[in-house]
C-alpha cells in the first residue's frame, strides 16, 4: 500500500495544562503526554476519520463505512480526547443491548485508556459503568437498561452499530443530548455503522435531515490494517457483490439471503446439568479463533460463545481449554495438524464433518437458542448469508466473511447429531464416535 498520511489536522498551540494529559498536535503528529511528569510525548496514530469527526460541527455525525475503516477506533480516541481535554462534559456511549456494548466498545475503550496510561481504577465505577476523569465522564449503557437513563443527560452521545437502533431510539437519545455546555460549544450525536441496510431509517430518513453530516470511510482510510485483513476485504469481490459493496466499498447494500432464521436469543442458559454437550472450534490467525459450546437439551440446541479472539496461536487455544470443562471438541477438518496438537495435549479433539452444505442443512432444521451474552455469535448469525452468483441466483454456499462462530457451531451440531442421533429424536444413546482422529497419542 502506498504511504498514507496518518494525521492531517490543523496544528493547535502546544500547551501542557498543569493538571496533565495534553493531547494534541505537535508538528502534525498526534502526541499524548499522559501526565505532567512525562516530558517525552507518546505519538499516537490517528486516521483521517478521527480528524473528520473531530472537526465536524454538525449536530449529528453519521459514520458510514466498510469493515475495518477505523470508525470505532477513531470515535474511541475522540471521546478519550474529549474526556481528558474538555471540562464538565458527559459522554454517553451506547449500543442497543448492554451485553453487546460490554463485550466490544467498552472493553476496547478501557484497553485504550490503559494503553495511553490514563486509566485509573479508582475513577471507574464498575456498577454504573461510568469512567470519570477530572470533571468529565463517560457512561456506557445499553438501550435495554432504559431505566438507568431516566435522569442522565449528555453532551455527546455515540450510538455504535447504529443499524441496531430505531429512529425512535435516536430521537429519544437526542433529547438526552442536552447537558449544559459553554458558549461556542455544541452537544453532538455520533453514529457509526456498516451500510448493510439500504432500506433502513438512517439512509431513508436521517441522512436527509438538516444539520446531519455523513462521514464515509473504507479500509483505505485505515493505514493500521494488516495486509491479510485488507486482502480478506478485497477478496469479497470474488464472493458476493453485496458483501463487497457493503464491507469493502462502504456503500449501501442489502443483506437479504439469510441462512439462519431458526434461532432465538434468550436472556440466559437454563440449567444444563441434564444436557449433552460438546465444543465446536474454528481456527483463525488474522481472523478470530472461535469456540462454541453446544448443548443438546430436550431436543433443542443451545449455542454459547466461549472464545472469539484474533491473533492467537494453537498454544493459546490449548491454554484456553485448560479453563473449560473437558469434553469432545469438533474442529475445522482442514487443520489436521492443529487438531493433532490439541489431541496430544490431552483433549478429545476430532475432525469435524467436512460438508458445509449438509452441516448448514442440519443446523437449519434445529431450534437454535443463543444466550444474550454470546454477542459475536448473534452478530454473525444475523449477517450469515448465501452467496449470490453473478446472474443473481442464490448459491448453496455461504459467504466466507465473519463466519467463524458459524463454522464452529456447525462442526459441533454435526458432531453431536452424529453421536447422539438427531436433535429431534430423544437425546441419549451413546452411538460410537464415527470421526475418531486417525492418529493416537505419541
Ligand atoms: N488510529 C489507529 N491506531 C491503531 N490501530 C487502529 C487505528 N484505527 C483503527 N485501528 C485498528 O484497525 C482495525 C479496524 O478498526 P475499527 O475501528 O474496528 O474499524 P471499523 O469500526 O470501521 O470496522 C482495528 O483493529 C483497530 O484497532
Ligand atoms: Mg466498528
């Protein structure tokens, strides 16, 4: 990739305030002095998306963009900057459900605060999900905990994955955006989303309202992506036109060929002491490695996300397994070497059934129940689609993108039905394993 400008904002005067935490531009580079004692600044890379959000004066700023275009990271940085640089500001960060916020943005944001040397556990109210810095604060909330919102007013509200919300949610939140501010400053709404719903309220309604600015972005705006990830996004062109449009070009498209509609999100798992269960495992490196624990209880499958993490090795997976209850593991059959390693480490790891179409057919015929805490699994199951051929015909293979937990759960469901009979039959009956690995302990 050609060289990208990492920051191109207009320079501002360099002044380190007496109470520390200077965040600003020094010779066109973003620098951070975490506290007054630090005299060598830490340089922090930002993307043009950070700068565009920072400079926008609109009441509502809508970040529409493809996968990995730095929407989330840039807004995290922007609100850390406003938290530390502005006085008496209340920042609200929200997703439709608190569970999904907690496992994504909230986690990332706390990690960034720590990385920047700003985080102080004494300033973190973990029961209210409020992080305070001097006179300003950030509150994390899901719209499913509306009662907490009753008295809360904000200067800035960020609606992450804004597709999940309704127009009404937006107007209610906008009414909350009325915390007192000083003259010349303005309270603002920020939204971020992938353009996956061309018929949704954001393109159909919000974007044509006045005082709304759209910031469009693609992976090309983000110089921090790995080549492998960029390739994955570019390769979508060979997979599916709509996916390419939405996730690579960041343009409005529609996801209309959903594979699973036979699932339901439940508040939490019921008592599983009578259930049969096993794990499904999908290996990743740039992509996340994924483990799903699948339970079969009274003829229904329950899918629980246990691991979803990028950049980990097989050794890390084995380490993770030491914290899990021991049971059968059905893993990606193309990764024979990894399966063997796990098997040798003392786990019952098997090659899962290879046939994707058969596996999906089988999963489609079951009732799939997902606890609300399995947020990545819910995200994947909602966007898991059949490929569309160039002539517009639907193909009988899924788009290979954000499908890691989908693969893992398919391996597990197939393994379980092979072993215990079909889920619609009465569970039980220890059928012999038909997919024993072809190797033994060395
Ligand atoms: N300024 C930055 N510095 C370092 N890494 C960044 C920066 N901006 C984005 N990234 C990284 O790039 C990846 C994609 O960014 P992300 O914000 O998740 O994109 P989006 O929300 O648009 O899908 C993430 O791994 C993120 O940490
Ligand atoms: Mg994001």
